[in-house]
């Protein structure tokens, strides 16, 4: 892997990483144990504000998928801030996705694909990960999706 491979890939995709966010409560944005980095849950944002909505009521699956992709970009910004270099990421190990949805909505996995597909686009095989996707009654600030990430770094 070349030194700037991940950043070149992001540029090719037209992605500029935003400034990493800061915690909204009593926690840190990322923590490392050994070679494993745990990135706290990030909520979906649109135009810098919480992307509010409920899948199955006020949002479509495609909109949710776009929200999940936006979260993946924010997760990479936090991972970049933590590691100093995304090329240190050996693999994305796991995602956990919470989808603010109605009781009868059953496409949480398709919403989460927005993040999963983006991570594979950026990291290739190293972006393939285990994951869980849950429907929940509510997410802080009314956000439509929240995703956390676990990565292995060199």
C-alpha cells in the first residue's frame, strides 16, 4: 500500500474528511486497546446538524442509506484524528448500526449498507467487516441513524 493510498482513494471519490466531532456527553470519541481502535457511535448529520428522521415514517430506505454513508465519512474523520494516518488501518473489523425506525420497518440492514459499501469502496477487502444492524425506538437528538466502528491498526 502506498503512503497516501487511502487519501488518494477518498479524493477519487470526491470525499474531503470533515473535522472530527467532539463528544456530546461523558465519553471519548475513540479509545485504543492494543491494535484495536473503538470509535464511539456517530449520529447522522446533514448540513452540520443532526439528520432527524424515522425510517418507515418520515424517511425512505434510500435516504437512510445516504445517512449511513455520511456517518461512515464522519467515522473515518474520527479514525484519522485518532491514528494520524488512515493508512495505518489494517482492517475495519466491525460496525454496529442503530436505525431509528417504526415497529414494522424491517430494512435496517439495507440502511446500514450505506456505510458498509462505502468502507469497502475506500479500503477494499480490508473494509469488509462483521456487523449488526438494529431497529431502535429513538436515537439521541432524534437522529435517524447512529453507527459505531471497530478497526485494527498497525
